[in-house]
C-alpha cells in the first residue's frame, strides 16, 4: 500500500512538472509572427481594333426609266436613262467612310461587270413596240460621270460603252468589264453611274397611244481581284 501511494505521488508529480512545459510551448507557438502572403497582379488591357477592309457594291437601282426622244411615228426612236447612284467602296462595314485596315493581307482590287440574258428584249404593253436587242438595236450601257476614285486601267477594258444584246455571237455586252481597280487603299471608292440607251426600230405598229416597255434584267456583278 505504501508503494502504491508513492507511485501515485510520482505520477502526480510528473503531471505537475510537465504542465508548465506544455503551457510554455503553447505560449511560444501563439506568439510567432505569421509569414506575409504574396498578392498576385494580373495585367489587363482593352484594345480597340479597326474592322477588316472590304469592298461594297451599293446603289444599283432595281429599275431605270428610259425616256423616248419623241412620240413614236413609225421611224426609229431613241431611248435614254441614267442610274445615278451606283458606287463601290472600301470600308470597315457596309457604310462608306468607316475606317478599316487590310492588316497583313494584300489590299484587294475590285472588278465590276454587267451582263444580260441570252436573248434580252423589250416587251411591250400593249403589244406592238417590243423588240429583241440586236447589233442594230442594242441596249447600250455606258459608265458616266467617273470621278478621281475611278482611274482607268490598261487594255481598253474599262469605262467604255457596252452594247448588250445577248450571249449569241457577236456578243459585245455579256459580262463585260466596266470598271477594274487595283492598288487600292483603305478608303478607295468609285461612283460609276451608268447611262442606258437604246433605239426603238422603225416599222413597228404600236398597240396604243401609250405603251410601257419593260426590258430584261441587266446584272451588275462585283468580284475581287
């Protein structure tokens, strides 16, 4: 019994002497300074960019009214009309004057051509004055009022009158080039307002005192060069 009591006292003594050491360690641990955390920095930027340059064909009228030189009396009679709004231009979108860049690409040129059906004609209501275009009575397309933005190119292939009377030989007008521009910049443009002329053949009998002539479509096409 005495031995057991001594062991019990010894255990309590160990517990007593170890307590200050444990507390001392806790105090020491809580008293340390924490290391500073690294704060990340992420650079950012907002950069505006010009749009890509592109050609636009605009202003081609869906209908052009030709006017007769005089009332038809059985002899040939001239017709004349103008489409004043056709234009091609380079811009960053479909609005002329919008800044743009070709960036690393080579600046593209543009070619405009016009064409008609294989057997283009004027139909008449009432009947009588309608006729098929031919070499003698063609529909002639002529670029008009060209500005400084439309420099002529070599080969005599631009800015000349095109007598269009179908794809049968001799065909002087189908898919004829009327404008060809190379070496363009970022604001190139050309207003190539064309005129349309034709001649009502003589010897026809009109169906009434007032006749409406309606021609075949003239298709204007722009391609890049």
